[in-house]
């Protein structure tokens, strides 16, 4: 037995400084350290390193930890040691335990010591020293936007433990980031300084010395006898230069920074361009990149490339082997290549490999269940400059969908999502149906459309089945609009609630509510109230069910509304300003604002005897069609509006009631891929709104009903309004690049006409109010449809027009595409006009404008935007151009 106070035998198997996460331990060093310690300890047993001795672990303890993120049992698990284990000393158990701790990379010092030895039992203490944690990160030598980008890429945050591997990784990421920006000579420094206010914490300093950007001075090609340098330069998409006027002109809007990784990609692009032009054997013999110091441009690089073009090849024969589903002539037609054509390897690859944006041959097979099909082009004979090609088709078995799983949906009932899908268990696999299903789910608005493009497809060749998974990312889609204030007319306010995931069937079942309303069926309920104290009040409620009945995509819409607007007492105006109503209004139903012209206090000036009230209701039914294709949708809506005027001086009918009973028929086709930031597709609609031709049977002499001082004495002429209104709208969207943040070109064409059944009863209702931002509100026209044309003031092109046209070309670019917000900028050119008399319609007499703008889509608010536009043409007989105009947009997309 040894004296307990003297027994302290330390076995040190590893002691290294902070350096590597998975550091190995040399057994010789372990022995030497233990021998040295052993020689300095008096009266302790001598341990032979030639003959080991076995001990039973009597106890295990941990020491030295300050801010450990692990429980003790987890750390003992790392060591793989526990009380009762039999170990050899010296032996592999202790050595391996130390190695396992080092591999975690979380400690700067590791020691395993024996605190007591008694007979064949041993007491061990595992002493670990934590690596320091980061208390703060200081960035220097970079802009704010660069700091934000680097912080997101590196992922180092406060309280994170600092390890050598993380430091090395961060330095590599930062270096790559600045390389991509053209700062190839940037020096990156990551240093740690102790934080004196916190034990075992450090302050991480990330310092960047960017130096000057490295740009391309010139690119020189050698050996390009057949293909021009201009063509080769265009093929190098990311490596550009501006060494002469021609290259400066071509690359005016492009960066000329030199990025080594981009240059390597562009060398492949250069060879791909040769292959596209038929030069199958083209190769780069050598290339060199060197500083342009001889030209006194040390921060720019010269690039010399020597190519060997080889022969230009052509197709001699194209043969198909193994095709039984589709005949050769049909496959040949889709390949769109024939004998005698240039051997274009790029086109050949695109046609034979499945690609979303190409009409490729694999799609023919995959859309009919042949998921396992493949087409392999083989060059069977090369003679001089001619190639015999054999396309070997492997059709394989037909694949049946075994199951379709949906994940990430916490917004709507699962059957609401599944009813939109074109893919169902038991059906044949169809790539086209998968793409269409993704588009339909995107159109629902409940899921992030930017993260819907990658379904999980897991085929099983042996069973001939495929499992399809649709990972969804839910997003909020309800909208709330609230505004309140105090003006000269009293309280001004608006509250609008739009619930896009309403469930009518659960209205009387509170246990199913999510929040304060029943949700889950994807129905839309809109409640809106707007007031300007005594002068204006408006209330509206509408309901829309996209799957009325739940079995077919037939929609039902119902809506009712009421609004009332009063005038200002003429005696009040006369007593305050010395004149009556002249100059207050702007004509028939045009916009006006209380207090804008006079500046007085109108809070007691409301005249209830001068008012207009509007009551309306509508019901609509829509149906998805299968012909000409299933992107078409037909809808019929029956609506009724009642206009009640009482001494209303701002409309052609001053007193009385007018009734508008109409049927609206529309045919629409939509194939857009994303309802918020649309990249591809078309949106077309043709509509007819028509009333009964009352004048054909009511026997009234409308020709004798004349205006007196611009007013009708009674509403008899328009007691029942009649008209037929035609509209055509078309929008196309074209992505200009095959990337997520692609610029998009949007084109628009619109035409509208309002006709009559009786020339003596032309309707003053349902006409067009054109110009400006295109937004409507209580102060806008109440009997017309608002049409925007940026660059011109609201209503400046027509207030009661019977015809209009609008054309637009818009270029959009996204800045942020996230579920929380979508932001994009745009530039546009626009032209349009409106005509009071339909017979004067002239599609070439247009008012032109151009401008820029921005849009932001917030889930709880909707779309908002601002545009600046310049109108190039004079209006209303003026010689002056419309000029500069700002337009604010809320809840409406141009």
C-alpha cells in the first residue's frame, strides 16, 4: 500500500499547442514525457514501458472546463472510458482516448492523469482546457455590404468556440470572396486578442487589405485562322477586356476583372464555342497570364492563348437504333439536325439530354412514363470531315408513381395541395405533369415559389416505380392594410383584411380555428372599410373559393359593397369664400379632394342632401377548360349596381337612380411560372361585359331626352344602363438568363372598347379613366374603369373614354427573392391613349413615356412600388410635354 498523500503519478500522453483539429500523437514522445516525469517523482513505482500492467478504473473525473457545452457523460463518451474498465498502463486505451479528444478540435490542452493507484485499481482525472470563445468580431478594411456578405458566408458568430479549422475555413472563404470581386492580391488576416472582461473569451479581428483590383488588360489569340477573335472573346463570358475601342464598346456594361476560377471556366467556354461551330478537335495548346508591367499597368493582366482549331466536321449520316415507341422520322424532326449540317456538339447535347428549357428528345419518353429511357449518341465512323452518328435509344420499362409525399406544409389542409397536383399514385410518370404541378402549387400563393423547383425523384428500376417528394416552404399570404389620421373633414381611415386561407365549412367549428378565424381550405375572404368622416364611407365584403365543391377546379366568387359620398354645403362655401359651387368639381365623376382648394375647416360643412350612394352585388362561376389546353379558364359573372344621386353636381345625372345589370363573360389563359416575380409564361384574357338592350323594347324616345346646362332633368334616360364592353389584355414574360436572379422582359398589350345599342343612349357608366398610376380610390371616378399610363397625370388622357389602348415593354431585375420579401427594380417604355368617341380610335396616335421604378412585395401588406416616368407628348391641346411624374403604387401591379 502506498501513502495516499504521496501517490500522484501523471501519465501525459499528449501535449500540443493549438494548431490542428485532428492532430495525431507520437507514442515515442508519450513515453519520453512520462519517463521524465517519473524520474522527478519520489517513492512512486517504476513503470516499465517494455512490460505493461493492467488496472481497473476505480473512478473517472473531469477538470479544467470553464464554458463547456457538453455534459460529463458526453465527454466520457468521447474518451470511451468508464468505471470498471480494465486498461493497460501504458497501453492503447489512454492513448486512443487522447486522440479522440483531439479530433473534436474543441480543446487547446488535454491531459489524463492518475490521481491514485491502489493495488490493481487506478483513479483517473481527465483535464481539458477549452478553446476560447468569440466575444466580438471586428471587421476592418471592407465596406458595410462586404461585411454583411462575409458574415453570412463565414458563419462565425459571437459565443462560437474558436478552432483552428474554423479560422482556416473562414480565411479561405474570405479570400475566395474577394477573388471573385477582382481583388486577387488581397491580404486576409485573422487574429485573436484576449477579452480581458471575460474569462477564456477572445476578440476576433478580421482585417482585409484589398489593394487594387486585378483587371484584364488585353486578350490575344494565336492560331485562330477560321474563328475570329471577336467570336472567341464573346464566348469568354466572364473574362473581358477593354484594350481598344471595339472591345470597349462590346464590354461597355461588363466587368473586366480577372478572376482565376472564372478564367478557367471561360477556357472551357472557348472550346465549347469551337465545338458548337463544328470544330470537334479544337484544343488550347498553351495559355499564359502575366502582369502588364511592360505597359506600365502592374495591376492589369495580359492573357495569351494559343489554340489549335483542327478540322470543321459535318454530319454524314444520323441513324437511330432501339426506338420502338416513336418512329425515326419523328425523333429526327425533334432532333432538328440532318446530314450535311455542321457537327454542333452543343445542340446535339441539348437535344439528347433532358432540360427544362429545351424541346429535348428525352421529354417525349418521360412524358409517357419512360423515366428510365436514355439516348446515347455514338460516333461510329469518322471519314475526313464527315461523321456518321448512331443514336442508341434505351427505352426501358414504363415507370408508375408509387407514392407522392408532401413536406413542409403547415398552411393548408394536405388535400388542398394534392388537388392541385397532376401527379398521383398509380399514374404513369410524366415530367410534364411534375412541372405543371409545381406551377399550380406556386399559383396558390401559400408557399415560397423560389423554393419549389427541385422535387425529390427516387426511381426504382427493379420494381418499375418512382417515388416523388415535394418539399414546400410555407409563407404568410394574408394581407392587412390599415391607415388612420385626422384631416379637415374629420377622421380619415381605412382597414382592409384579406384572408387567403379561409375555411368556410369550419366557420361554426371553433375548435378547428388557427388564430381567430377558421383556416386551411385556401379560400379567400376580404373585408374592407374606408371612411373620410361624414363625407365618404365605403364597405365591402367578398368571398372566393377556387375549388367550389372540392372535387373540380371550378371557382365561385361572391361580393357585395356599399359606398356613400356627400358634398359640401354651398352656403358654407359662399359664406366662407364669397362664391358658390363653380370651380369646385372637375366634371363627371372626376377626382376631387375636400379641403384641397379652399383650406378651410370642413368638419361641419357636410350636406346630407347632396350625395351619391352606390350599392352593388355580384356572383361569379368559373371553370377550367381542357380545350384548347388545360391552361384556359372561362368565367361568367352576374353583377348589379345601383347608383343613387341626390342633387349631385359632379355627374351628368344630378338626381335619381341608375341601375346597372350586366353579365361579364371572360376567357383567360395563364401559363406563368411565378405569381410574384414571373420569369416565363403568358397571361391572356378576353372579356365581354354586356347588359340587356332595354332600349330595344321599352318604347321610349331617348332622342328627345336632352341635357339642360350639362345635366339631365331626371334619371329616366339611364334608369337602366345599357352597353357592351370589350377588353383584351396580353402579357408575356421572357427570362433573359437561366439563373434564379435573372432579368425578365415583360411585354404588354391592352385594348378596351365600350359600345352602345342605341346611339341616343350612350352609357356614361363603365367608361375608361386613363392616365397616371392606375389606382382607384374614393376620390377617383366611381362610374369608370381606371387605366394607368405612367408619365401622365391621373385622368389626363381621358375621363369618360369609350376606347383605349396601352402598350408597354418592361425590363425587371430582382434584388431580393425571399419568403419575407421580394424586391425588384424595373425600367420601362410605355405608350397609350384614350378616345371619347369610339369612331376616332387610332392605334397609332399614342402618348409615349419612359421611366424606372421599384417594387416590394411584403406578405402582410402586398405589393407596393414607386415609379418615375417622363411623358414625351403634350396633352389636352397644350404645347408642353407632360414631363416628369412620380407614381406611387399600393396593391396593384402594372
